[in-house]
C-alpha cells in the first residue's frame, strides 16, 4: 500500500507529460500551411457564392426589363394598326 | 499527504480531459483532405454557374439593346404614318402634359373656386380642342389622353352647372330687371351683351327673352365666351327684331 502511494506521483507525472505532448501538436493532423489552404478555398467559395447571388439578381432585373420592352414593342405595333385604321376612315 | 494525492489526481484529470478534447477539435489529415475535396468541388460548380449566368446576362443585354432599336424603329414608323416625327411627338406630348396639369389643378378646386375661375376651364377646353386638331391626335397614346382630358372638362362643366348662381327676378318698377339689365350687373356678367347666355341657360322657363316674370329664379351659367348655340340664338333674336 505504501509502495502504491509512492508510485502515484510518478504515474501522475507521466500522465501530465503525455497531456502536454498531445496538446502541443505532436499529432498527425494538417499543418498550418494546409489549414491556410483550406481556409483560402472556403473564402474563394464564399466570394463566388456572393458573386452568383448578385448575378442572379441582375439577371432577374434584365429579364423584367426585356419583358417590358417586348410589351412596348407589341403596343407600338398595335398602335400602328389602330392609326392605319383611323387614317383609312 | 492525503491532500497532496488528491491535488495530483485533479491535476492529472484536468490534463487528460484537456488532451482528449484537443484531439477532438483538431482535424485529422483524412478529414482535411475530405474538406479540401468538398470545397474544391463546390467552388468549381459555383464558378461554372457564375460563368454561365454571366453569359446569360450578356445575352439578355444584347437582346435588350436590339429591342430598343426595334422600338425606336416602330415608333418612327408610327409617327411617319401621320406625317410627323419623334421631335414633334415629344413637343406634343409635353403640351398635353401641360394641359393635364392645368386640368388637375382645376379639378382640385372647390365648386365656388372653380366658378370664380371658370374662364380657365373655357381656355382649357379651347386648348384641348386645338390639340385635338393636331395630326398626332390619332395616335392612341395621345388620343386616350385627350379623351381623359375631355372627361375632366365635362366633369368640371357639371360642377359649374351644379353650383351655378341663381338670380331671382325683381320688379320692373323697382329693379328694372330684364335679361339685358341682369346681364349688365357687376355680380352677373358685367356685360349686357351676354344676356343670351341667361336666356339659353333657362330655355325651360324663358320662351320669349323679352318676357320674364317677377320672382322667377334664373340660373346664371358660368361666365365666358358665348357658345355657338348662344350666338345663334342671339342672332335669330336680333334678326327677328330687325324684321319687325
């Protein structure tokens, strides 16, 4: 029992050291450069998403504008028909 | 001694838990590669969509420009049909716009104010008649706006009729009332020659303009130039009188 008591600080010291080593990055994960690469990729994707949203909005406005112009052209052609009829009378 | 052991145990547990959670947050090489692959694919797909949308927008812009040209060509042909052009049409459009503004201003007046400014209604009506004489008036855009103006003028005429002054005929001995003298009054027309307006405005109760009766309530039409009907009635009266 007394032996076990004496071994306890040693055991705790080992655990302490292993914890330090694990937290200090002595692992098989990606290094800082690789993480920067991933973060850059994420930023690039986010920027593209933003650009796509703006382009979609612009597309909607252009389609609306074109539809209005088509209506104007149709009205102009209809007006021509009416004027021809009125002149004919 | 016991206290020391407990302290060591707590310290050790803190580090063990800390190291485990640090391992959980940290990404493994496989996970990093998977994330890289996922984001690369999403970036490429979005990039392709962006390029496709850009091309679609460019195409829409080109179509829009072509449409502008077609509209201009069609409008030029439309104006040419009545022997006019875009410049004259723009000027005519502005003239109609000005008449509309005047009509709207008059429409906002109370009946009493409108009565006081009835000459402006007459002037507006005359201007609209002139505008209707323009060759461009057959174009639906202008035709419809002129029709709307005429409706407003008719509405104002109704308001003027509804709030027309009423004059009660007095006695000859006291008031010297006859259509000529009534028309001459300051608060009527201030012009004796306008008497046919009162006659024509009261045809239902005046058969002979020389004969009006005490107590008769005569409607006084709005001031302004005599209409062709009023002039015609006056001429026939003067001819009859001249013939007698």
